[in-house]
C-alpha cells in the first residue's frame, strides 16, 4: 500500500514480502513479465481512484468468468 512507483512494485514482486505469505517471483517468471505485471498493478491502482473506470473494469472482468 505504501509503494508509489513501478520500480518498487517490481522489487516486491521479485522478492516477496517477508512474513506476509507473499512469495517472490524472481525465479518463476522473466524480468520482462515482472515489469509488465508491475505496470499493470500501477494501472489498477490509478484506475481504482476513478470509481467509474474501476466499475467498468470490474464489469469486464466479471463478464470473462
């Protein structure tokens, strides 16, 4: 929650969060995939601030199920 930039998101994804049950993904996916995921997470964070955009995204995700 306290992360504000994409490079910090990448770090968390690579190494996990000690004591939280969130494992690191460094040896599971490629570096490019980690960066792509980090940008996606950042996009979701920004979209979450816009309630209309968030609801549209949630509707799209629900329709895929």
